[in-house]
């Protein structure tokens, strides 16, 4: 078997182990093989570029980005191919729906642009996971009104009590009435992106750029926000630690995320 022309991987719970680390020697060997064959490695994640570059710092410039759940697509050469923003009405609807709910979110809404994260000043310090957002967005900018955000918001990040995340997502979908895409990577984490945007859409953008067909792609994921991507490619794999919905639909990797499951599965090719 030969390597596919493009390999797309989710990061948290998939490519990264539980400490956000990757086997550097194996990854370097894979990138060398892809470079020699004219192939491409893609970080396909809900994270922002800053987060990806922080954890994959030694490899920046050797992989492409489908980030913010498909809302932003950037090549390894730093060319932006797509930037899908939400409009002001969608931002206001999400904010109002959160404020009207009886339950309190585990951190304030974060409005993520291509370069920065914004939070309402009233939400500063609120919620048990507030510090997680400060770590992800160390230059988090606090605002008093959504109109103060100067750039397109690519993604709204919410975190809900895990047992209530699914019904709250249904409520959000009802309020947004198809004008945005609500997705989750599990554990109460909820992302709102532009309508008809997901990781598969991001991969299509890269496919058009590089002249690669979906049949020549391999992808790996562990959560609900990976399903569209896995359904699209010719060789999909669910991590052995993936959500049940993925394990029911896709072939499994040879090991979980803590035991080089992605890299060792690719090695079989």
C-alpha cells in the first residue's frame, strides 16, 4: 500500500496524546516521506492557528491548516485560502441564547478571529474553565459590545455542562435557524461557525488548491466535529478512543492517541 496524497488529522484526542505531545521522531519521518512523494499533511482542528503553532512549533512550515473547524484554511507557505466569518446577527443571537439559559456556561463566550480572541468584559474571570481560555488566548481582549470586534469572527467558543450540551446545541440550532453551523468535539465544548462550514469544506479548499481528490486523502478523528471530514475522504479512521458514533461508522486505528495511533496506522501504508 502507498501513502495517500493528503493526510488530515484532528489534534486533541487524535494526533496529540493527553499531554498535547506527539512522537517527534515518527512525525519527522512521516513528513520527510510526504515531502519526497509530493504529499501534504494537514492539521484539521477546531483550535486557532496560535494554538496549533505552539504545540507543533518544530514543524511549522511543513504542514497545512484547516483550523477553527474549517472556518480558516492556510497553506504551509502561509497563504490564506479561506476565511469564513459569522455576521453580527449570528453573534448577537448566540450571546442572547447563552444569557437566556438557566444554566451558566463553564466560561464566557470567546469570539475568535483569525488572530485574536475576544470576550465580554462582564464574563472576565467567570466559570470553572475561564483559565483554559486564558491559556488558549493569552492576549484575550475584553470588550463591552460585540461591535468592538474589528475583524470577522470565524468561530464562537462555548463550554456547557457536559450533560446539558446536547439539548443546548439543539436550542442554539433552533435560534440560529440554519444561519450557522453548531458542532462539538465532546466534553461540553461547543463551536459555532459559519453556515455550511466544517472540516470537510476546509479540505475541499485545499484539494482545489493542490489538485488532490478526496479519494486520495486519509483522515483521522475522534469527535463529532470530525464526522464530515471522515465521511468525505477515501481512507477514514476513527481513533480507538473516539466517540461511539465514530467507532460505529469508520475503521479504527491500530492504537489510541496515547500510543501513536495515528502515526502507527499511517506506518502500515
